[in-house]
């Protein structure tokens, strides 16, 4: 299971802009991996028959399209599963596909896949006129595979209370 938690190669990390300042010239840079990268990690560690996912569409009724993912790992000790939800505005491109991908990645994080990305320090970057990052942030060495690290090992990570928390993607209403 530790192999699931290993940092991804830098080439697999993608970035998006999170929070923005009031004049849209600076934003927080959020690192993520796409769903195919998560699938490849599961295949590498468990084999193609060592896991399964089940997606269930959910109607939130508030302008969002939602999906629930149950990710099951088939281990020697038996099956272990985790569930999570994803939601995107229904006005987006392929909203159900996006919500399903989000739910899948969120379920995978519960097994430790990519969880370290939530521990990255908040990094603010300059944005261009279109709101895109002018430069790609650098990851700290501890967030890279050993083969890609450039310096001495860093000291212990910051305590959990100072880590950046996951940004909620949507709010569900009853």
C-alpha cells in the first residue's frame, strides 16, 4: 500500500489556479494529477485486475452535476473500498465526465494516492491577462520521487494544522 502513496514524477503533475486576488493578477497554484495518472498508479501497484471503480450519477438539483465513485482494491486480505463525491457546474463541458473524474480522484486520495499534494504550501503566482499562470511553480523535494530530488532531504513536514486544506469543489444541499 505504501507504493500507492509515492510521489508522482514531476511530468505527471498538473497545475490550476485556485483562489484569485480581487484584480485577477495573482492566484494560488494548486497541484493535481489527472484520473488517468491515478489509474496508471493503481495498475502499476495492484495490476489491472487488482482494483475496480463504480460511478453513480447524482442529481444535486442546484446547478451542479454530481457523481459518486466507489473505488475497490482487491487485496490478499480481502476487498477494501472507499467512496467519495465530485460535482461540477452543469454548464461546464462534459459535466458528468468531469464529476466522475473528480469523484474517482477523491476516492483514490482516501487510499493515499496523491494525498501529499494537499500538504503543499500555498504558492501564489502571477497571472496573465487571461487568468493563466505565467510560470509553473516548483515542488519541494519531499514532493518528488527520490530519483528527481535535487537537494538534501528536508526536515519533517509542517504539522497538519499549518497545511493547506483541500478546497471543497461544491456544496451539497438537502
